[in-house]
C-alpha cells in the first residue's frame, strides 16, 4: 500500500520559514488532516498559520525551543492531548555556526548547536515514538542531516559533528524499528548547500551549485513517502563520499581542496543577518 499524508497528521519542526514552511505547505496541499507547526519564533509561526488558512487542514502551532528537552516534552504532551499521535515527523530545525573551532563560544556555539541539531531530533522523536509504535499503523520520520555530516569541512567543525551524529542515529533508528517489526520508516536527508539564507555567503563545491529549497523539499518528500532510507543531494555528494573512502587521506585532501573546493566552501560564509532568530528555523 502506498503511504500518503491524506487524512493524517504531520508535525514539522522549524516550520516558521524556509524549508520548514515548505514541508508544512506540502502536507496541507496533499490533504493532511492536521499540520502541526513547531518553531521558536512566534511571529513567524503566525505568518505560516495565516498562509495555510485556505487549506482544508487543521493547523496547530506551538512555540517550541528544540534546544530544550523541557520545551519539547511540554509541547509533545500538548500535541498528543490536542491533536493526537503524529503520522509523520519532519525533524527540520537546526542552526549553523561557521567559524574556526577555537573561536566557538562554549554555550552559544558548541552547546547550542549540539542541543538543536543533534539532541533536538532525538528528543522530538523520543517524545512521540512510543505512541506511534503503540498505535501500530504505518508512519514516517524524516531527519534532516547535511553533506557536511559525511565530509570534513573547515570552519564547520561543530556543525559537521552535529550532523555526523544525526546520520548515525537516524539510520540506526531505522534499523531498530525494522528489526522490531514496527511499520515506521525513517528517512535521512543529506543535502549540500541550499538557498535558504542559513548558509549565506557559502560557495558550492565543484559541480555542486546551491540548490533551490523547492527542489530539495520535493525530493525529500517523495523519499519520505516511499520510505527510502537515505537521500543525498545533489549527485556529487555521493561521489565525494565515494572518493574520500577510496583515496588515501593525503590524496583526498588535495582533491577536496584544489579540485572540488570543499575545504574553501565556507571561506566567505556570513549566515543570516545579525538579529535574525538563531535557531528553530529551516535546517538548510
């Protein structure tokens, strides 16, 4: 049986803008009965709710700080009471700090990045998974990782670490659910740079232009519905990973630096303008 979101409940973190908003709009457009929006930015949530007003979906918004276990648990309890058990979880919220490791602040850079990017998806999923398993019906989980979780990138050490962890956790969760016989498919999205503003100033490596958000969301959404284990975008992400595994480290460093220009892709990174919300937004 083909999985669809029609008549089902979809929850999206970081739904206030960018790709998070696109996932929510896609769910509503495809007939979801309820779309649950989580974001740290109340004003952004209001704008998305207004934009979805003409859809047939019941839209529920919650101000949630995915860096906080307490905030996640409180919001999850409210969703389970008010809306019910989600059929689809889209763990999209995330942040990036683009600087040399020794310039990272302990709390606002290192700790916050790990709490949002790594702990966030884990705690959100853990808060809903028992109820999803108990219900026993087909469900889907999409975890947004990054190509930097497969390749080392200078000036992105903490972000890369957070996404390496997400990839390992997400795929392990997929295997655990399958081995336990639960009809819950887990998809890991591993994209290169996307034009959302989060990576403003970053330069795409060779043959890897910055991708449009609509394109990535479409590919991820189709993979989610199909229960595909992994989506790597664009094709050069998988190529780079293969070459890294085949070449000796010194040779790969030369190829990554001088040919693909991976190692210089963050040299001109600026990120979002100062004053923009620091987390809870679209991952890419």
